[in-house]
């Protein structure tokens, strides 16, 4: 099968790119060398900017735990801050376990006609026709 675009890397950025490309009518293949839906340290927190990006993509994030601010702790001192209110981003973040978040983005991409190819990695070496080589 031929694709219009190959996206290397299946994290949130790669999946978001695949969703956008598939919605634009492109045939997309997403290559990810690692196990999909893996856990990642500090990968569960979504800032207001990330929530705004999900909104732009039309991704339902209602399953994520809404966070209305931050709590900073340094020794015995604590400070709580609300997310700022701006016209550009929502004034809340969220916590969404990374494994579930990654899988949800991939499910959305697949549902709109995106194909996945995993586990594969791309090589810098090109085929005789100048196309990238993929390895399992």
C-alpha cells in the first residue's frame, strides 16, 4: 500500500500530525519503534496549551482529570496558583495517564482513516529510489 505521508514517532505529536493529515484526506502511516501506550515519567500532565491543542484537533478530553491550578511545594512552604485566564488557551489543565492518552490519540487517528505500521523504525539509509527504509 502506498501512503501520502509517513510520520516517524507515535507519541502525542506524531499522533496529532497523523490526525491532521488524515483529516486533510492524506493516506498516513505512523511508524513507532517502541511499544505503544508506554508509561512515561511526567507524561500525564497536560497544560492549558495542550488542552487548547486537543480542542483544536476536536479531541474529547472529558475523561481526563481537570486541573484548575498548580501547587508548588518547597520544603514546608506551599503555594497554590490558578491557571491564568487568556483568550488563547483555556484556564485549566488536566491529568490523563500517558498510556491511555497515547492510545486514545491513536484510536482517533485510526477511526478517521489513518493506518498504523508498528513496530517499525525509519533508517537514514534510503532505497535505490531515494525512499526511506523501514525495519521491524
